């Protein structure tokens, strides 16, 4: 009799967990979420030259990816890894500033490594920084905004969430908070993809020597790991602010060095 009651209680708990997870995935999105989708749609609009077809299509795609990405994030069990509740009011401003500051510090460190260590050995390492100096500041600010939003959207909100969610289900851990191994594995994979996708842009300013390839993969990979950790523990908005801070160091401060 006691065993029967315990089994029934366990079944009720499992049903409650399943119901809670279903509600998390299908619950209506709050106003702040729609604001995030709108920001991503704006980044999509700015990512392409103005055109009758290209602009609305890019806007729509970015908005849809943002919407679906948030659903994937919930499905992945990653919300359980957030270290704090969503901030409000002045605390939200402080946390955004802290994330921006973290990214700025990271960007300055990477900039120092490029200028002092890598560039003397691989002169092409400073080519993109020099190219940024030729652009007006407003254009660089737009590039920072588009890159921070779109790259975090693709590599953290979508890719990292998908890898985490699939891993959790392959290991039959669905319904639990992702462990450190699962989270760091997903962070590492998304960071490598993030680093690799930057190689074509560097090839546009010069031939990809082995030293240049290693630099791009290492430095961007390090940035991807930091942004991934911020995403897992603080959320996608914090990751975007951190990414923007790092890009400010490279795009705005770099040309002055």
C-alpha cells in the first residue's frame, strides 16, 4: 500500500514537471520579449543595403529567428541555468552597463594582444582595424549594433540552445537543468562556429596565412566562450551587450591605437 502511494506521488510529480515544462514552452511571450524581437528585426533591416525586397525580407527573417530562438532557449532547459532573476528598473540599467563593461574589457585585452603580440609577427592582423578607421563613426556604430545582435542571435540563442537541448535529450536529461559538461560543451561548439565564420571577412583584407587563421580562431573563439558563458548565466540581452562592448573596443578604440 505504501509503495503504491509513493508510486502515485512520483507519477504526480512527473506529470507536474511535464505540465510546467509545457507551460514554459507555450506560454504567451511578455512585452519585453516582443521588444527583443523588434530590436532583432531592426538589426536585420540594417544588415542589408536598402531595397524594396531585401530590406523587408531581412527584417522578417531576423524577427522570426529571434522569436523561434526564444522558444528554442526555453526548450533547451537553459533558463534553469540563469543565476539571477530578470532585473527591473535601475537594476536592469546597472546590469546592462556591467555586461557592456565586461565586453569592453575583453575587447581591450584582445586589442592589446593583437597590437603588441600578434601584429609584429603577422602584420595582416591589423588590416581590419585599419580598414575600420576609414569608416565614419556612425557607420561603425551601426556595424557594432548589427554584429552584436545578429551574431548572438545565431550563435548563442539558436545554435547554443539547439546543441544544449539535443544533448539533454540524447542523454535523457530532459526536464533537468543542464549540467556543467553539457553547458560548456555547447558553449565550446558555438564558440568554434562563431570563430570560424569570421575567417571569410579576414580573407577579404589579405591572404589567410596559418598565423592569421590561428589568430582569428583563437581570439574570436575566446570571445565566443565569454559571450556563451554570459548567455547561459545571464541571458541573451546580457550577451548582446557584452558583444557590443568588445566590438566597441575593436571598432572605435582600435583605430586610435
